[in-house]
C-alpha cells in the first residue's frame, strides 16, 4: 500500500469508500482474496450511519441478534447484545469492535472524502482524488457509502437568521444536548422524527412537531435481552442464519403464507392483535401474506392501526391531524415506536399539520408556519435523506466518454443489480439502484452485496479480465423488471418516500429497489456469478477493443431463476455458502 502524500499518485487494486456495515466487510473480504485495498471515510471513525445518527432515542428497528454480521461464527457467538433492539451507541460499539478484531482500521483513511473519480478507458483504471489532495490509481472502485448518508435539510427562508440552534438528526453533534426546559421544534415524522420526539418529550418545556404526512407506526416493544433467549438463539445460530440468508426480508422469522383475504374477520382481528402485542415488523410481514400486495387486505390492516392510534390520542384535534389516511400501510417505511402517539397526550407536546400551515420562514426567534409565529430555542430537522444516489452524486464521478454519474442519475437511480451502472466500468455500487438493500434488513443484505462484489473481482483477476461493465441493454431490462415487480406491492403508492426520491419532490423512474425479496435477489445474483458474469460486458487483458460478448437476461429469465428451489438445491447452495468457512 502506498503512503499518503499530497498530490502523489499511489497505486492499488481496489479503492473502497465508506466504513459502515458494507465498507468494513468489503475491506475484510478483499483482503482475504489477496487484494491491496485503500479505503476512505469522511467521518473520524468507523460506523457509517451509526457514527452520524447520534440523536437521542436513535435505535435500530431490527432485533439485535439479526442486526449483525454472520460471516464469522466466533464473532457472532462472542458478541453479547444487551437489548432486544440495539440502541445507536451499542451498534457503534459493535462496529468498532469488528474493526479492531479484524484489524481493519489500517486500510482506512478517516476524515477524508473522495472528491472525484475519473475512468481512464485506455488503462482501464480509475483515478481517485481525495480531499487530502492524494491521488490514487485503482483498477476497481467500490462504493459502500450507504443509502442514507446525505441529510436533506429543506431550504427554509431565513434559516441563517435563527438565533437558537438548529440540527439535523443525521448529523448530530458528539456532545449530548440537554433539552430540559427548552422550547423545541421537530420537523418530520419518519423513523428519526418519531424516535427523537419520544425522547425529547420527556424533558423539553414545549415540543412542537411539524408533520407533512401523518405516519403509521408499529409498537417496538423493546426490552432487555433475556440471557437464556440469547443463548438459545446462539445455539441454533447456524440454522437461523441459513434461514436469514434465504429469507424475503433478511430476517429469519416471518413467513406467513396465509392470505388475509377470505379469512373470518374475527380471526383477522385476533391475528393482528397478537402480532401487535409482539411488536416489530412481524405485524407487517408475519401476520398475513397479502398485506403488502393486496389493497383490500392492506386497508383492513391500516384500519386496525388507525384504531390503535384513536385508542391512544385523547385530544380530538390532535387525533385528526395525526391520523394517516389515503395511502397504504407499509407503502412508506413504517417507523416502530415506543410511546410515540402517547406523547401527544402531554400538555407540552403539540402537532402542526404542514399541509394546512406550511413553514413560511425561520425568524431570529423561531419559525412561522401558516399565520402563526412559534418561538423556539432548538429546531430539529428530522427531514430525512437524499437517499440511494445522493452520496455518489456528491462526488464528481466521470465514466466512459466523459459521462458524468450526476447526469446518468439526473432523472433518478438507474443501474443493474444494485451494483453496476452502464458507462462506469469497474465501478461497483454496493446497495445501489436496482438492489434490494433499501427494503431489507441491512447487515445480511450488505453481506450478500459484499460477497457478490468480492467474488466477482477475484473471478475477473483469476480469468485475466481487466474490465467489467453493466450494459444499457441489461440495465434497461433489469429496471423494467424491477419496476413491474414494484407495482405488485404497496411501495409505489406512498404519497412521498425516500425510496423513490419523492421525499425531495422528485420521483424516481423506475422504482429503485427489487421488491420480490432478498432470497430471490440472492438467487439471481448467484446465477449470474455461476455463469461467469456474462450478463456484464467483460474485457480480457490484451484484447483489442471491447467485444460484445455479453448476454443480457430478460424478465422471463429473472422470473424463472427465482422459482422456489428444491430442498436438495437449497441444501447444496447452503453448503457452498462462504458462511463460517
Ligand atoms: O427520514 P424519512 P428518517 N418539510 O425520509 C418529512 C432509516 N432509519 O430520517 O412523509 C417538512 O423517513 C417527511 O415528510 P413526508 C429507516 O429506513 C431507521 O426519519 O415525506 N417535512 C418525513 O416525515 C428510515 O425509513 C431507524 O411527507 C419534511 C420526514 O421528514 C430512513 O432511515 C431510525 C420535509 C423524513 O422521514 C429515513 O428515516 C431512523 C420538508 N421539506 C432512520 N422533507 C431505525 O432503524 C421531509 N419531511 C429505528
């Protein structure tokens, strides 16, 4: 590995950006395959999203025993989680432990942003320029920047005149903030807004929540993790992790095959009530299998969730504003809550409907919404992210023929299998457009993407291939398939969502995530790897020019390869899985 020197070109096999779940495992995997790796991270330490999202109440919505790596058996067995759902600091501690345990920090340069990356079509290499001035030449460029790493703060008129403090949940300061006795505004009611609201309501003198779209929530039902449960889980770990790897959502539990449609209403009510009592995503995915695909079934479950809100919120006007209507439950990523609606029964907590009272401007003392001026000491933007494409579009990335990634993605995310973008050879975008990451449990999804990328670049090296590129034909057919599949779900019916960029007033075309599920996505990727990546355009060292040697798959192929495998097939895949070898 070359040394860091301003303006000096160093050479490496692979550059990785990001030190979150994907980036850490990416570096570890590439090193196992014998590659030289340089990695850059903007933050001063590892953690990715968990480094930045330190707002009070930040907590993961996946159960801790599923929100961790599975690639190393001893790591999985050794780490002891303290709660059913891990709080932000515990996940951060875990990722720091992983970095130390596998000695990964030595490959990372922290507090360093990649500013530009330019592809040299003759050398078939990327030239990467970092914020330190260092220039690195690399054959492969792998982004592990996460989907939710560029906070979106609305351009509110007068924000600079505000004399109090304003913050974004996605860029929380290291020093804790004391809300005691303060007048606080929270703007946004997604997962971050719900969590921060629940926490701040405990100490603030006045808390006003500004809501654009009323949200559904499901109770989280967090609790200390019973040591016996943790031991039981770990003693069955291999089986559970296999299930996770071939599950729909990257979680080993939910596999309801019972449709709601046609059920006795009393049975439905009992089933929903029981799942509500358990809490978590089981309510959404583990009750009835058609909640995410059938609008009538969904409406029944949405009505159940609305009745729950009505049973909590006592003030009729607050209830009117808070009640979500007009869109299916689960179309937007649903927050899990711990007493969110209950806080509106406190006299010091208020809700403002931004559709009726839009924010006009911030003033020195607060903000004006509708005709009312509100006084605040702190304004918290829980307004989400420029998701999926935002982080890469911040960099100046230039591919074949001077093509800019910003232009390619100007109309929304576009890519092949979440990993390849036509015109950008040797760039692998983990969890990128057309992947499964944004709607599935992150760690197993990240592991799949990393393993696909690591095995791919090792295969290329071992077969004397020095260039891989997604073709427009393959990407178009894939996007067409992904888009058609999305319309069998509720996702496209969200009034606004970070999934498709409509949270920022732009609508992605096509829908950017593969909705049929993690297991099917894995099977498609496994088949493509087994074919020798021939659905990409590959260039062998020493060949003149690029050959049109690829074979794009059509939607029929994608549908065929995801048919349920026989148990013998499944057993043989699991045998071959790199897990714990
Ligand atoms: O962001 P969001 P988030 N003016 O986009 C509103 C993960 N996560 O940070 O609904 C006023 O969901 C916006 O309104 P609307 C998780 O995957 C996980 O909360 O678009 N309001 C919405 O209410 C999650 O889905 C965890 O109409 C504006 C809110 O701000 C993802 O991160 C915890 C606005 C943004 O909600 C993002 O969550 C936290 C504007 N100009 C996050 N712009 C856990 O696992 C936006 N809004 C627990």
